[in-house]
C-alpha cells in the first residue's frame, strides 16, 4: 500500500489515465468490501439483540455507543480524517443496527 502522504508525479496523459482507472477500480473493490462488512456488522447486531432480549436489556446502550464514538473519534484524529463525517457514518451504522435489532425482536414477539 502506498504511503498516503506520498505525492505521485505523473509524466504524461497515459500515466494519468492509468492512475485514474486503477484508483477507481480500487475504490470499487473497497466499496464492495465496505458493503460486505456492513452486512456482517448488521448480522452480528441481530445476535446482540437476541442476547439483550434474553438478558432483559434495552436495545439502546448509551455507554456502549459513547465508547464507540470515542474510539472512532480517536482513530479519526490519529489518521487525519474529518471527525464530523466519521461520526455521521457511525451514527448511520448504529441506527441500522438498532433498526435490525428492533425488527428481530418484533418478529420474535409477533411470531
């Protein structure tokens, strides 16, 4: 993997076009990986819902969510990534997880 701080110099149009094509292909691969990881995360959220239901715990766990946000904010700072945008992404992921948990519990109640 290339150092993110490394500035690549291009010598001609062909190199620029090749770099653009390779970079877009790599982004497509990463997007597919991200989607797969989101699906895995959502599946695990269903397991968490079952455990919480059995233990009589609510779906919303403020302490856990605060810990997640603190962790990703630290990682954002360490890697120079916009914290506000990362917080929005994590917020969407936690909403997705809670919605999946609620749906699973609703199906268990409704039969």
